[in-house]
C-alpha cells in the first residue's frame, strides 16, 4: 500500500472509531462501506493534507455527505444550518486551530 493510501486509511479508521461508525449529522449507525470520513477544513488549505481525526467527521456516504460539502462547493458562501465547519468541529470536540496543529505533526 502506498504511503498516501496508508495515511488516508489511518484517517478514516481514526474518524470512524472515534464516531463509533455513526453519522454525526443524522445519528444513524452504519456499516463502514456506507460511511465517508469528511475533511471539515479543505485538505488543500492544511499542511500535510489535514489527514487528522481532529479535522474529520463521519457522515453517511449518500444522505449526509453532500450536506456537509455545501460549504466547500460554494466556496464558503452556503451551508445548511448547524453544518458550518465551526459547528462540525464542535460536534467532535475540536477546532480549526487544533486540526492545524495536529496536521503540522504528520
């Protein structure tokens, strides 16, 4: 497995484990293949790609991922109520500052 794939897999595993394989948006427990580990802050804006649990949140692959992606898709202009990146960080007990610091250590 390439280094990049290992980093991605560790990120997914850590996020899913912390969130107990439960979507943090709708609260449904799912099988791993039905989930995504969403980067709260865009990977391109973080040192080492932001592949740290403090920058990730578990979401349903189909139903909820697009809801949390709206902020990124719109360039930060739109998001569903309660799903702004700051809200997502609060859901997991993290912050952008924490995610940046953790990503620096990768």
